[in-house]
């Protein structure tokens, strides 16, 4: 496949790094919510927040990179409907990759807890503790996570369909070179 038909190495690295971080945050989030309160649970909450902040930072870099360089073309066999679905899915994934960590951040602040990134520095407190919106923000964070989970599964299924069924090389645009 020609070099012009692939994303840049930076975009590919960011894509897979963000994917791993999101999966880790999702798994950790599901583990910690069912735990009894303990020092381990509090540690997991910190790790979960750190992952969210890191995802947010890398997604911002990825979006800037994406806006500065054109995406490789889709395969010729993709019709307009598939192209619209692919573009819409990517846009929604970007929205969610910002919205999920931000909703968690605002939920944490509304609950009256600071976010201290890597235990080193406190992120700005953009809203005061607010018990009246805390539960709504928690629910929003959970719903956005579920929507992103489903969308990521669809994204993976579409990539695998293109690779194994269509055999059109679409997956190679984002596959790391080893």
C-alpha cells in the first residue's frame, strides 16, 4: 500500500495509544465502581482520573494532527452510505473522547473532589462542589461511556469487515508497521 494511503506514523501511534488508554480506563472504571470503599478503591479512582486526563490531552493532540493533515482516501468500493457512516462515526467518537473525560472531570468537581494529575498537580477547579448536579453528571458520564463502548465495538467490527470480508485494505491505513 502506498505511503499516501496511510495515516502518518504520529496519527497511527496516537490512535492506538488512545485506544489502549480508553480500554484501560473503561475496565478500571467498571472494576472500581463495584468495590467497597477502601484505600485500593481510592487509588483506582485516582488512576481512572489520570487515564481520563491523559486521554483528553492525547485526543486534543490527535485532533490537531488530524485537522492539519488530510485523511487517506477510503477504498473505491465504499459507497456514499458507508462513507457517511464512517465519517459520522469518527466525528461522534471524537465528540465522545472529549465528552467522557470532561463529564467525569465535572462530576468529580461537583462531588467536591479535586483532580490531582499523577499526584503532582491539581487541575483547575472550574465548578464549585454542587451536590444538586453531581448525580446528573455521574449518570451522564456513565451513559456517555456506554455509548462510546458500543461505538468502539461498531468501529472495530467495521474495520474487521473491511479487512476480512471486503479485503479492501482499509485497515492498513491505521495498522502499525512492525
